[in-house]
C-alpha cells in the first residue's frame, strides 16, 4: 500500500501455487537387478495428462542411513523458498496439500516475512539504478577508477588502455565517465595472467588508476548449519568414501566434461598489412637501421623531442602526422625513444597496419 506521495506504508507477500505442473514418471525395465546388470529406464513427461517434451537430467545415488531427509527440489526453491527469509522445514506441504487449511497455512507463512527486500524508492524512480556488477558471458569484466593524483577528484574523458603481456595480442580501451570509472570486457582471458592499465601520457600522465574489487561485499545473512560427523554413521561414511575412490579410478576422466575453451591465437586486429620475421634478414644492432632498411611502411623521423615513427596511409597515399599505436608484446608504448633504444636482437617479429585503425572509441594513426 502506498500513500498519496507514492511512499510505501504497508507490504506483505502473497503466494499462489502453480496450477500447471510437469509430471515426470520413470519406470525401469526390471524390478530387481544383480551386479553389473544393464538398466533401462523409460521416462514420460506430461502436462495435465497431455504428453509434452522436456529437458531432463537423472542422478543415481545410494539410499542408506545418511539420506535422513529428502533434499529440496529446484521447483520448490524457485517457486517458494528463494523469496523467503529463514528456513522452510517442509516446502512440499504448500504444494501438495489442498483445502482451506493449506491455503491458510501458506497465508500465515507469508505474513511472517515482514518487509521484503525491495527498495521502493529505487523501483518508483524515474530512471532505473544501474547494476553494480554486470554479467560476464564473454569473459571477466575489469573495472577501475581514475582520479587526480593525491585527491579524490575523478578524471573524466580520459582514454585508458588495458593489456596483458603475452604472445597473444589482446588490447582493450575505455573512456572514463563522469565518475572517473572505466570498464574493460576481456575476451579469451583464461587462467592467471598479468594485466597492465595505463593512460596515454600525452593526454594525462599524472592521474591515479585504481582497480576496483570485482567481488560483491554483500552476502546472504542466513547461516548454514555446521557440518559434523556422527559416530553411528561411521560404516556408511567408509562405504561412501570407498565408492568415491572407485568412481574416480574407473570413470574419473568422464566426470568433468567442462574444459577451457580453445583460445584464438590471432591478434585482435586480424591479419596485418606487413609482417617481418627479423631472423630471415641480416641482423642489425640498432632498431633504427632495421626500420629504415626492412620496413618500408614505417618512416623514422628525428625531431627535437627525439624519435617519431610515421606510418604510411596507403588508402590516401600519404603519411600520418602522428605516431602510430605501438605495442610491445601486446602492451602499448607511447615513448618512441624507449622503443628505439631496444636491442633489435630481442625482437622476433614486426607487424604493421598501413591505415587508420578504429578500436572502440580510440582512433590510431596506423599500427
């Protein structure tokens, strides 16, 4: 109930049992089996006595003294238990019992819940509140915040780059918002890896970059009961442990069917316009000589502040006026003097893109 100012003054939950239920019937081919007998089970699914198709899974487990109570089923959890506080001893009762007493018992259960988890101020707001933690269907989402050095003032509209040193070139960028937040969605990012987050020093060289915790600090308040062993179940524990060893020894490789996906080793920018394997050429000890002699797509210029690399724009038959995006093992390097000071004997391959490259919100004058 809401007052004239749309402020909640009273609230309660209401439970309506599902009217349509999927009936699953399983029938084995024999009543009793001996050791290593083949078992065939016929399963039928119906909705209101009408056969329907369904996606099913089946589990086989041992019935002994450890199975004291029936476990909670998925449908009972989704329809009832997931929206209630505390523990419901017998949720099946509210689905199987009929009559006015069952309806009254369900209504009394709803009245014990009090105020729900919803914040009606957020529900009735003109704009919906954005999710703090987004789903990650393609890979981990790395979030960070840019602030002025020594202060808590956010830096807005600053292009930020995230890379991981690897033989597989993966680079992503993000433009900081009004709160200085940046967000990177990683693709094919499997296993423990090192990440490097930086900004272009020509745009901002003093801002402080802070990576935010990817895990929520809000946890369920319901405490789970402590796990303990009972002496009278010692034989059952030993039997279950022995069965697990047998299962792992004979069928362990079939239990885990989820493996790491194959990673595409092609760089994110695709096939380059020029590629040079330096071991196929006469080796020079100065990188400037290597670029001047073997890489016609890159023009080396020396100005007052040091070296500059200019890439040819084959589309317009000209030369870009700005430095290209230079990657060293997938990590951006903006100081051309540091690149030119490298030992070319440590460089195995050079790749060049002759043209303007659009990458997210960033535009590069060649690659």
